[in-house]
C-alpha cells in the first residue's frame, strides 16, 4: 500500500541528514512498544532547554508484532492516549522518533535519480526490492543522496529508509485527530547522530545505540552516515550467544572501513545503552573493533550540546538524546 499523504517521509530522511533548510519544530515525540513521550525544547545562546516533558504508558499489546513493527491493535484507544498527552500544550507541528526496528535504513548505488516524484518513487522501490526481504508495496519508502564510496560501480549513492505504511499512517492520523501535524519521522539512531557533538576534524566516528530488540551501529563522517547497520536480537538470544554474535558483527563492520577507506582511523566511539549494560557493551566494542580503538564514551551531557532542564525531575539521557537530535535537525 502506497502513501497518498504529503512526502513527509522523504523529507524526514532528507532532513535527518540536514539537507532541507526548514526549521524543525521545538516539539518532539518518541514512541516504542511500551511508551509515548513528548519533549519541548527551546534554543538559546547556551544551547537547549527542556521546557516540558510528558510521557504515557501504552498497553502491553498496543501493536501487532512484526519484523518492521506492526499496526496498532486499537487505533481509537491510541488516539485517546495521544489526546491526553497533548492536552493544553497547543502543539500544531511536531517530529516523531520511532525505534530502529520500525524504520530501517540501507544504502544503494544508483546511476541516475529521476526528478519527477512518481518516477523517483518507482526507482527507489525497484532498488529496495533487490535489497530487502519485505513486501515493498506495503512500505513507505524515502531516500536521500549521500557521498559515494571511493570505489563503487555506480556514480551515485542513496540512503534509503523504509517502514510499514499502515503503522506510520496510523501514528500520523492519531496526532492529526488532535490537530498536530507530524512533519518528520526519523529513526532513533539517525536522531541520535544529530544529537551528539563530534569534532569535525575527527574523521570517522561510530555511534552505537542499544535497544531491547537489537542494536544499531553507524559509521559517520562529517555528521553523515557512511554505514548504518541494525541487527535484531532474535529468538530471545541468551547473553552468551549475544556476546559472540555482537563481537563477530562488529569485526565485520570494522572491516568495512578498512576495505573501502584503507588506512582510515576510527575516531570517537559513542555509546547509548541501558545503564546496567553500559560496561558490558564498552568491552564488546573494544573487542569487536580491535586494537587501536579509541576510548568508548557513554552518551551523556558531555557529548550532547548544552542542555538544561526546567523540570526538577529530568528524564534520563537515554530518553532525551534522540528527541533532542530530531529538534537539532535544522539548518540555520
């Protein structure tokens, strides 16, 4: 099923890379299978202030299960939860951050990109059919051109994003019912990449985000993803097996830099993981990336831009960072 809505999905992918000079609204929502959150951020000369923070628990079976997330079981009940959360806030536009499991990212080489929207959509879907084991006609698809690799067959390279159309449309409709337009949808990891402060001269950096369903690794250069890899933890993988799985996968992704960018150095390695898993993941990253890996730095106030909260009970960094990132996805 194809979207008949405005091309916010494509805009979301493009803005996630900072391409479109449209200011982001100060309101951001994030959602996962358990919780819906709202944050209002105000920018000033010191950085950002978190002016308002709200959250609402979702029923344990709010969504159908699926490899890319599933549609809502009760759209009307979810719409009511949204209404309670936004009541009195006066929000007209906002951005939405969804889990990486719901919004996947891949790359594709391409010869030419049509200018006409319908032709462009057909090309992106044709490319995606060759890359992913999903029914592409049921997905919402967007793309943005990124820097090509030094050695690739085609002259151009596209970052493709895709998610289940029915799920995304239901989320948009629930907010629209309360006069809130979701103008941008992005994944937690792409938003996180926009949230962190990485020195421009640091070359390649790695951002690792750990969720209960899996983990994401991004190699970036100049704030732009060069490699984006999401790996789910399937079948309730026990911790012992998970360690070996992660270590092998990290070694493979580290080889990507060596193969495509010989002699390149890996700069900052930033980690966002649950506090109880932070130390274990720091060890896995050091082992997986091998000798010469820079110190692994947990993401907190030191790696985020100046952020202050007007709420005496500030939420944890893990919840703030992606929402701050989607607000920062703007061009002055």
